[in-house]
């Protein structure tokens, strides 16, 4: 006996997969930033100006990566070499 195929089921297209991937990345990034800034605010006592300064520095470094001046691998290497931190 042949298995019935659901007529409403539509296979995911490449665009569907890419959209789902992009949405998952956005959720992950927003979650990470929310956690990071909450810790800076609650545990380290950062004020709005401090958080804004950190955000601006992050944007500048991100622009450097986007411009090809450095890579995330470079940043990880520097952290490992200078202070012994290995991010997984």
C-alpha cells in the first residue's frame, strides 16, 4: 500500500532555508547582545553613556572586519595570545 502524501505539504525552497537561517541568526545575535548588555548594566554598573560607548566601539570594529582590515579569527588569536582566552 502506497503512503499518502499530504497535498498541503510544500518542500522548502532554498529561499525558505536561507530566510529561516537569517531569522535564527538574528534571534541569536539579539539574545547575545541582550545578555551582554544586561550583564554590563546590572553586574558592572555601566550607565547609558558607557553602554553607548561600548556599542560604538563594537560597530567600529565590525566595520573594520567588513572592510577587510581584520577578521574574527584575528581577534580570537589576539585574545588567546594576549590574555589566554579561547572562545569556543
